C-alpha cells in the first residue's frame, strides 16, 4: 500500500514538472493570455457599471476599451521620452554617483575613518541598478508587440464575463465546481481591483513628492512605484532605489534622505495601515510563501509573473483547498491563523 502511495506521489510530481515545463516553453502564449485575464478582472467593474446603466454589451465594451486605450496611450507617450532620456544620460549619472561616493570616502578618510565605498562600488554596480529600471519597463513594453492579441482577448473576455459562470453550470462534471470557480473569481477580482487602486494612489503620491522636490523623471518613478506595488514585500524597496540614487546625484544627500523617507512613509502607511483595512484579513498567504511565489512565478513567466505572483498563488491555493487530497498543501501555503481555525 505504501509503495502504491509513493508511486502515486512520484507520478503527480512528474506530471507537475511536465506541466510547468510546458508553461515555460509556451510562455510567449501564456503570458499575453494571463495579462489579458487580469486586465479583464480589473476592468470588469467598469464594464458591469455601464451594463447596469442599461447600455448594450457592445457599447459598454467600446466605452471601457476606449478609455483604457486612451489612458494607456497617454502613459506610454509620457513614459517613452523619460525612458529614452534617462537611458541616454545613465553613464553621466553613474560617473557623478561614483564621484560623490569618492568625495565622501576622502572626507571621512581625512578624519581617520575608513569607509569601504570602493569595495561597495566594485561589488554593487550602480549602473546596473539604474538600468534595471529601464530594462523592466522595456520588458513590459515588449509585450505591447502583442498588443492586438492582448486587446482582442481582453475584449472577448469582458463580453464573456457575465455569461461564463452560467455556461459552466450547464457543463457536465463542472456543477460541483461552480462554487469554487466563483470563489476564485470573486477573491481575485477583489484583490486585483483594490490593489490597482492602492497602487495608483502610491504612484500618485510618489509623483507629487518627487515633482515638488525636483527629481528628474518623476513620472517614470511614479509608474515604477505603481507597477512594483503589485510585487509584495520587496516591490516598494526595489522601486525606491533608482529614484533615491538619482536624487542623491542630482540634488544631494538631504534631498535623497527626504525621498527615501517618502517611500518609507508611503510603504508603512499604505502597505501596513491602509491596505490591510481595505483588503480585510489579508491574502491568506504566509510571508515566506509570498516571497517564494515572487521568485517562482518570476522564473516561470518573467516580468509579468512577478507582477501577478500573488493572484496566481491565490488561485492555486483556492484550487488546492477544494480537493481533500491536496488541502494540506493549501494549509502549508496559508497563515498560522488558518491552520488554527482549521483544527477547531
């Protein structure tokens, strides 16, 4: 009996590895589909709003898609010049940053304090840190080469959003799964819509603060803060590094400390106070799982996988929780409170 169970688990593990390998190979198809899916989830409340006002499905769709494309085009236009100018001047910023660190090192050296700035500058390439920003945004932009595919998939998903559950209810073998599908849909929709609003608020605050202090490319750092806010725990920290470094080079140490303080305050207030109150009890995922999911989905699906790591993990957790044989995996992904409530 034990040998059969061991064999069963080996087959399951092999099947999972084969499926993941298939997803990795087909990522050029899977990524645009997932991006369309989660865009549809974010835009569905607006689509449903116009539907409830009595507008036909096609008219509601055209309004929502028109507003989305207009907003996206405006962001891309504003962002394109910033990315281009920043990339052109990145060598200048790197040189100025190294000169700044060298001057601080020599200043402390004169009073008998040795600072390891030389070793740090060798170990940490500041140019690569700054290039990471443009590389990340360019990888997002490269998805726009599949823009028509994403747009049309998004349109069809929105049109089908109100009828999908009804179709599932008529399909044989899926009637028992309707409640789980609805649970996945409602949780993902709630998370994505609220997270998008909170990320937009984060980006707006960063843009206003950097514009007031005079940091170059404030809109670029605001967009980066918006996108990286979807990456839990470390996203805000990653988004802050290039903005703080540029402020240090451009405006000096005091301004850089101020910018760092802005990011810290925004992260603490929004991430630790506003977000938990708005989203209720939280994601139902442990902190370790949140971090590991970022690494896993980022490896599997690239940049989009990092941005969608939490929604994808929540989907997997709910699906695992629906089956008694895999419920233990769902508990491992959850928090201590969930395990305690399950034991009661």
